[in-house]
C-alpha cells in the first residue's frame, strides 16, 4: 500500500500535487500577496485548462459550474472582504472552497465546521489546561484555532456551514475580518496575533438554513456573497456525477464502468422527483431530501458497491433502485407514501414505455418499498 492509499480522503493540494507544482513552475504572472498561483492560473486549476492556454501538462476540470462564479470568488479572496459561498445542499460549495484554498494557499485543511455546538474558542483559541496549571498562561500553552493558524501563515481559512452557528459565535468573525487580528487579553505581552498578507476566509452557508441563524448586518457587510445555483443542465450534471463517482470508487480499487443508460435513468428519475416536489401542494407530499447532485453521487456509489460486493461486479438496475430509495426515504411513513405514489405514477409509466432496464429498475424499487411496509 502506497502512502497515498493510507489516507482515506486526500485533500485537494495532495491529490492534485503534480498539477499544482507544474502550474507554479510556469506561472510568471503577478500574484496577490503570498498566493501560490496567480488569479488566471487559479481559475485554470479549478475549471480546467482550455486548449488556447497550451499547457504541457493536462489540467483537468474539477468543479463544474458558471466560470463567472469562480472568477468572482477569486477576485473576492484578493480583496479585503471574506467570501461567502451560499447555495442549496450538494451544489459543490465546500469542494470549490477546498480547491481555491489548495491553489491559493497550498493548504485546504484549516477548517472550522459550524454546528450548534461551535463556540468562540473554535474560531479564535483555547488553552492547554494541563500546561496552564503547571506553568500559567503563555503562548506555549495557547491552542490556536484553524482560523488563527491560517492568519499567522497568510493562508485561507475555511468556515463550513456558518449559519449553523449561533449569532454570537458568528459575530466573533467581525473583528477578524475587519481588523485582521485576534487579541489575547489573558496575556500581558505578545497578546495580539496579526494576520499575514494573503489571509482571508472562505465561508459556506446552506440556503436551506436561511432563518436558522441569520447573519448580522455587520457580518454581512464583511462578506461578498457568491450564490451557487442548483445544476439544472443535464449534461453538466452528468459530468459532475461521473467525475465525482469515479473519484470515490477509485478509493476502493474498483474499475467499474458506469453504463450511460443507467446514468440516464438516475438523472431522469431525479428530474421527475424534483418536478413532483415543485408541484406538491404541501410538505407532506414532498420528499424531505434535497434531491441534489450530491445525493445522486451517493446513490450511484452505493449501487456500484452493492454490485461489486453482492452482485455481478457491475451496476444493475435493481441495485440502483434500491440505493435510490434507501437514500431518499428518510421519514417513515411520510417519505414512503410519497415515494410509493411517485414510483407507480411516474417510474411505472417509464417502464411500460421504455421497457428493458427501466422495467428492472421499476421492479427493484417495488421490492425495496415492500420492505418498508412490513
């Protein structure tokens, strides 16, 4: 087993190390602050190199979406404001934040995960209690947060799910974003940590959480908002699913082809489910799941693993149906009722019109839903 295989999920700066080293070696453009790459080359790293750029090394596309979103994000990070990526679940906010951090700072791991339990200590600093008892408070006994560490190195710090944190915790970012330092009042000397050039914050927020813990107007002024829409283009969504699923499956050492016909079934089913959710008259008639691209990737990965471990080493329509229902049915009996109605109203119609794999997909779903009725 190689060193790379000993890591369950490699951060982007390690996964694409050769690309980054190559781009850095040929990048002679002006770079903001301590950035590893210039803005144009950061864009090429994230979106892939176009034929006109004539690189000697293949730079693959890693994030799929409107290039203007990436460009505005890059410009924001070179400015005095923080970057807030906001959108529905599964739109690639965190992945884009990771890629930008890898390209700009060579490190995407300075991350604070926002939850209801996140405190100001997670954003600023805490103390090694044993050392404080033995020697008192000092810089040696201080435990810096990922944000403080990114400040001292002039790197990008990441804050995931900002709106999941309480308002007072969110507001601890205000002074960091505006003053660019963290004061440590417990210390008499060396009690201010100043941000080095290049430091900034990329935060993400789930648009479904709007109203949970809204940002204060003071904090909003310190962020540039970049909205990432749900992917509605089937061709682009297909490319995203294939790219991310193959990446996930490679961790298991499997070499499984994704049949285009089954991928089309998955895309069509999710499209039909989204339409059904839009036309539903009440929440009880909607699935709780967000029906995102990320959930499609999860369904496909699950069905590939099912086929590899318990099937014929290939994706089968029945496994795909079982994975889809198992992923999307969360509330019992509400989601079971919604999915059952959808299956016999929509999927059965496709199975009668198109037959073949659609018929096997329909039958696999019927068998799966029978399990929920027992």
